[in-house]
C-alpha cells in the first residue's frame, strides 16, 4: 500500500518504512507526526483518489532528524553595468520515517 501526501507545498509518494525529507517541521527528534493531507491512498485497482484530499486518511511518521540541504549559489550579473550580486541559500529539512498509512 502506498499514499501520496502533501507536506510543505510539495507532494511525496510514500510507503511504510520509507524515509523522506520534508520541509522543516517544529517537532523534536523521535516525536510522532501525522500528515492529514492525503491525496491518494491504496494500490492498483483499489486506489482511492481524493478531491482534493481523501476523507479520513492519514499517514503517521517518526522524526529522525533535522538538517540543512546542499548550498545553492545565486549569482546575478547585470552586463555592462559593473553590477553583480552573490547570494547563497541552504534549505532546512526534517527527515521522517513513515510508520503507518491509515486508509480511513
């Protein structure tokens, strides 16, 4: 069984036992979190698709850790103006392990 969840504006296809990186959550390491925005749940012919979310479905997960992703370098140059700007960004993430999918 798998589910498609929405977390932090992005969608993830998950199965029990998967570990995924979602946008930073305010939860302690080892805490249990629940994702209620489930777009699809099931497998094959028995898949249920929500409009927009499946009623009563949820995915529970455990927080494994927090971190920051790879550095993205931004460089802007205005040609012939001698104007340039350098900037960097590291996106924060939370790594979670999917424990259970409740179809509802």
